[in-house]
C-alpha cells in the first residue's frame, strides 16, 4: 500500500504493510521479511525492544487524521498514546521531517 499525506501532498511510504497476522503484530519490523513501514491496529502502545534502528511513529484516529508524532524513537523504548486512537504507523527514521507531516494532517491509504 501507499501511505499518502493528502494535506501536504507528499508520500510517506510506497510499501506500507498492514499487520494482519499474529506474527506481524508481535514481530512487526523485527521480522526482516516485512517492509520498513507498517500499520498496526492497536490502542495499547508500541515498543522498540530488540530493534537495531531508530523509527518514526505516527498515531492516527479512525479517519486517519494525525494525532501524535514521534520522530526518531530509539531502540529499547516504549511509546504510549491515548487509547482512543486506534492506529499507529511505524516508518523509517526521517520520514516525518522529509514529508513535512504534522498534527491534524490527513493521511490516505492507496493501493
């Protein structure tokens, strides 16, 4: 999938994968066969335990409006947000700044 910021007219990812299996949900970016951009449906938070790379994190509401941003989340950290937001997107470090994504931007998933 393509992750597109319709507010800024920028592309955040051309290979976004939705975590659809238990393995994807548990391992996420730790699984080397997964792309470097993943969409998770969770209200609990995420962790970067055992990861070797820094990532960017975007939390969106049910309409894919950006609610929280975290640039350069380091390995062995936890990240939480209000449980009213159902989706989180993990992206390569630097994606948020390159795409100029900010709070209240509207994101779209394209095939």
